[in-house]
């Protein structure tokens, strides 16, 4: 799921193709390995990611959306920042872009760091974008949704600590 979330840029046809791949994976697991419902959290994340891929608009991915409960927020944030960011204009630089990591190296970094550190690193990417693109009117809707997610996750982390 992580590598699908890091896929960029990707249009509607690409998102639908990835959703179809998720469905094919689900079918193959069900047919050859076990009932997918036995997979618990992993299965629910796969289903939620399919929902995120099929969302018509990035605005459908706000905190509290249908997929938010079952999909780790860092995966959804990566999907928003990669697949849902417009290809025209100023783009956001992911943490891997800012420090020169390949996707594989970044994936290893993500393995070693928790969700809170990942959200902090993504928040720094958003801040860098905000410093480059000064006017809110010039920022895309993906920026607004990602900013909402980061603020939500930071406030949740502050409450739990």
C-alpha cells in the first residue's frame, strides 16, 4: 500500500487501475490463501485505500471521511501529496525529495520511524510549500486537505501525550 500511496503523478485512470489491482489482489488472496476478513487490519486498510483511490475529489478525503478509520493517516497523506497533487504549478516536496532519498530508501526510513515522526516530516514538507507559495488563493485543494490532516494528527498526538 505504501508504494501505491507514493505513486505520482497519477490521474483518474491510474487511480482506477490501482483500485482494480487492489481488487485483484483481494480476490487472489481469497481464492488461494484465506478469507480476506481473517487479515483484519491489513484487509481493512486495503479496502480503505481502494476507497481513497476511487474518491472523486481530494475534498472527499478530509479527516473524518469514510476511509479515515481504517487507513493509516500517513498512507492517506502520502496519497494526497503524491497522487492528488496537481501536476501544474508549484508542487510539494516530500521528505524524500528534500533530503535526496530514493523511494526505496524513503520506504526504509518510514519503516524505522513511527506515524508521528512521518506526519511531522510531511508537515515540514507542507510548510516548505507554504513558504514558496505565499497566497492561500494560489494553493491547491490538496494542500488544504493535507494541512487539515496534519493539524488533526498533531492535535491528537498532543492530547495523547
